[in-house]
């Protein structure tokens, strides 16, 4: 009896490890932000490069008012960036993005997020002012089991392509902020 129990426990342990052994882990090797139009500046930093079984990768997005006058920044869900995703192409018709996650989705009254695959947001605009040289930032997680392959990906808003919208004192009209942000992912197969 003991031998059967031991063999059963060993088989169960191997079965639970088989998911880990076949998993793929990813590393964020590069992030680039293209030219942005003044007065809005964007910086993206790699906080944690590895999207592994133990933890997600982390990217910090920071928006800065580079002008001499206050600007208003608008988004939905959470301020300042809203829900962001990585997409395989700049073609906005193509589906298949990877959600960038932050715990603020769960905390926001404007986001309905029960999981990383089941979420939505209200259309309520969230507007705040950034003073000259003012910066607002948010750190997003990139979970390895959400990634759909290695290569270059582009950051877009989840439901609308702009990362955010802004207006100035000179022009009350809202302008889309859509710089080209690329994230390069490499994969490492586990043994």
C-alpha cells in the first residue's frame, strides 16, 4: 500500500510540474518611444524585464507636461493612461492584443475587471490638469501567460487607439496622443 501511495504522489507531483516545464517565459529586451508632439512627453521604463511563472514583467509609463502652461489630460477607466494593450501591428483593424495590467483596474469604480481576460470600462471621462513640468505615472504588468509570442509589439489604448487625449489653454479641442511605443519581447523555453 505504501508503495502505491508513494507512486501516486510522485505521479501527481510530476503532472503538476508538467505545466511549468512546458511553459514559456518572456523578457522585455527593449522599449522605445517615438517622437511625441509638444507639449506632451512620454517616457516608458522597464521596471522588471522578466515575465516568468513567479512574477510578471513591469513597465512604468510617465506623461510629462513639457509646455509653459497647464494642460488637461483625459482618459477613461483610470487616469492618466486608461486601459493599455500591446498589439502586434499598428493596423488598428487587427485584433489580438495583450492587456497591460495594473491593480488600479480593480480599484477603479470606472473599470469592471474580474480578471485579465474579462474586463470593461465606462465611458466616463476622467480629466485632470498637469502643471508645467508636471508628471503623472502608472506601472503596468505584463503577464507571461497572456503574451502571444515573441517579437515587437506596439502600445495602444485598449478600446480606442490613443494612449490619452489632451487639451491646452490655447485650444480647448481634445487632441489624441498616439506616439509610437514599441516593446520588444524575447522568449525563453523552460526545460
